[in-house]
């Protein structure tokens, strides 16, 4: 819950705007400033104060306890110009909240956390439990000190600065006694491991969610028995409970209180599989008992292994103090890290048409793959240390394969394309190359057709289609058939790739086909470099368009029989009945 506090009418107006936008996650605190701040600080996860920063500092100073538990606090001036992340930038989420407040109120977010200020990911903001000298290692990271990155296994991480890690250290196993083994130039270490390891001086230990605990239980198995079994198994194997990602079991045990309760205490979900699926998983210790009870010869081992991975702890039974038969079993698997491929649409070119989601994915990536000219557009948005793999025109297949290969190595990859990456861009070849061994996320973007339409007026107000006139990947016979079908169906047509120096006859041919079904006065919109500094546009007609004025940077939109020019704008009526009746 977000507490909202104001002391003046101007502050209250802005406060109420946030309350309306966050209707299910915000609460307004009335009363005196001091009393409101104290109540909100005690009851909320985050607080937004429309008060002077100095006043808020004095009010919350006696309330501060621990950075891990204090709420994040954001101060906004009464004019709504600035949203200042005051307390709990990382742990309390105040940095992110300041940006969110800024978007809603048009305020400038003010974030002074060192890592955020220079675009470096905070070690406590990677989504993993973290132990050790976070402040010291973070400071070393910012100061350019050499830092060894040690990993027991590959796991997706965001881009880290160039002073973190080295080719010879990226795959170095994490060892409790590594202080003597680590090269002398590395005084600081970041260790990624799911094994029990006490952080040494100048060391941070990251706990990735790499462990899956398969659990089986008899009906009525106590929570303490299940939880004690899991904790003992992890401890005896030298594994950290903080790296447990989930419990896994058979569908029939989805609601078993002992399993559900133990998972809740560890704060992890319970994932279930059908008995038939588990029966098909090869395990070292099958048994007749679960086969008779739930239809599979293994529950704990099979459920842990169902998603793939390495069996670290074979099936283990609980031991009861009263000497009665065990009521629970467990097994532990280290799952294979799934790489992440984000296929990101950059929009038509203007920075303000690049979506917030696209920006977030660019910042999340440790590897960026793209056409060189598109990389140049967003290079300033990348985190320091992002590995950039760029290539020129004609290397689309190479880029798709490279992006998928990097994701399969466990990397967080962003593959970029202009407009929307799924429209005549990189999503199609990349997804054709990918399989279910990586996570794929599509990030939509504003297409050239949409950007051009907004410039022209409303030419896409009714049914419309986009057709590429490039016969590089599609035979002209197929393209011509599609153009003819659109012409006969009276659909608005947007032509991509209309004309190049070596391909100058396709556009005149396509216009001639449309002219067989539409009047010569049909409006045609021509937009070049939509949304970019050298943008140009003009409105002409089907008979008036000179194809020689069109190139590959141009989008050509041809109206249907209802499209009109109205006040210098291209408009295709939607066909609303009320509009027809008003004529």
C-alpha cells in the first residue's frame, strides 16, 4: 500500500491525481503532517509526501529503523516539478516510485542512489537474495576497482561494468577458500552460487533461484515434518535455502496442507505435474508405493526433474521422532538456467515514441544484437558493460541466430528492430530459430505505418493492410496477387519498401492494379522518415503520385473508395451509422 500525504490545497490536488490512478494500491492520510506521516510510515510499504523535503526528513528521522524494512519515501514539491527519492531507494522501491510519480504528474524524478545515477545495476536490485558487503563492493564497482565475478553455473544477469569479471574468471567455481586462489588484482568478489557460503570481507554472494525441491507426502503429513525434511536435505548437501525457487509435486497433492504450508513458510510457489507426465520421467529411485497411491513410480524425484536439470539430492525420506513410518519425501534438482530473449521494437525513430517497456528491456539486457544503425539510435540507453553485437544490412539471419545462441548460453539478450519487431523485422526469423529452451518476450513498438498514418490524419480508420513490395524474400507473383486481392476488397493499403534504386518498377505496377478498382482522385499519403528530424509528408492522389519521388525510407498509403481529403488531412470514414444519418 502507498500512503499519500499533503498539507496544502495544491498538494492535495496532485495527491488526488495519484489516488485516482492508484485506486487499489493507495490510501490518503488526512490530519496533521506529523501524525499522517507517522501512521503512513507504520502502515504502508511506500509513502509519497507533498511536503518540503526538510520537513519530511525531520518527521521520519525518529521512525527510521532498517533499510531492509523501512518503507520507501518520495517527496514531491507542491508545484509538481520534482519527485525526490528520499529514503529506501532500492529496498523500499523509492527510486522506481519516483519515476512512476514523475510519469503520472509530469514531474522530474530525482534519484541520487549512486548506482542508479550512473546506470549501473544495484547488487541488491537483481531480484536475488544477496549477502555480504553490498555497499563496499558496489562502491568498488563504481570506482572502477577490479572485481572478480565467480559463478558455479551460468545464470542470466544484467550488464555489469567492464571492471567486473574477466574471461578467465567468468566460469570459475565459487569456493569457500577462494581468497587464496583469486588473482591478486581482484580485491573484491561477486559470487553467484546456490551453495552454502559465508561471505568474506569485500565479497557479495548472490543467490539465484536455481533449486527445485520435489516433494511427496502422505495425506495429513505435518507441515513441520515436510519443512524439516527439506531444510535437513539442503543443509546436508551444502545448499542454501535462499536459492529454492519452487516446490514441485504431483497434481493429486496440489492441496496437501503439509506441502502447501512448508512452501508458504519458505515463500515459494508449489508447481504440480500430472501423474502420467511424472511417470515418463526417468529417476534413480522408483517405488511401487507412489505408483499405487497416485499413479507414478516417483513423485519427489520425478517432480524435481520434470523441468530438467541436475539431481543434487536423490530421494530422501523424513525421519519421525516417534518411530512411525515417514510421511514425506524430497529430492533437490539444480535447474538449468533459461536464457531470456527480448525481441524489442524501437518504434519509427523518435525517442518519445520508444515505449517505456522497450527502454526497460534495453536496460535489462546483458547482450544487445541489432542492425548497426538501429544500435546507434539507442546506444545511450544501454547499461555500462552491455555487450553489443551489431552488423549491417543483409545480415538478418546471422543476427537472429546470434541472438538465440546467446540466449541459449543463459544470457539476457535484447534483439532490436525498427517499428514493431514483429512487422517486417526480426521477431519472425528469431522465433523460427528459437525453441522452448529459452524464454522469449515480445516488446511491441509503433510501426512506420502507424506513425505515417498519424502524420497524414486518419487514413486507417477502416479495414487496412500492409504489403511489402520488396521481392527479395517474396516472389513478385505472390506480392501481385496480394495487391490485387486488396484492390478488389476495397481495403486501404500501406506499402512498405516501395522503391529502391535497383527495384523501381514494382510501385508503378502496384498502383496500376489499385487503379483498376479505384478512382484516379483516390487520396494517397506519402511520408518519408516518419517521426525523425528530416520527416517529410505530402498528400496526393492515385494518378498524381510520381513513383520517382519515393524511396526505401518512404511509406505510401493508398485510400479506399471512401477515403477523403478533409481540411488537408487524409481520412477514411469508420462508417458509423450516426455519421451517415447526420449527412
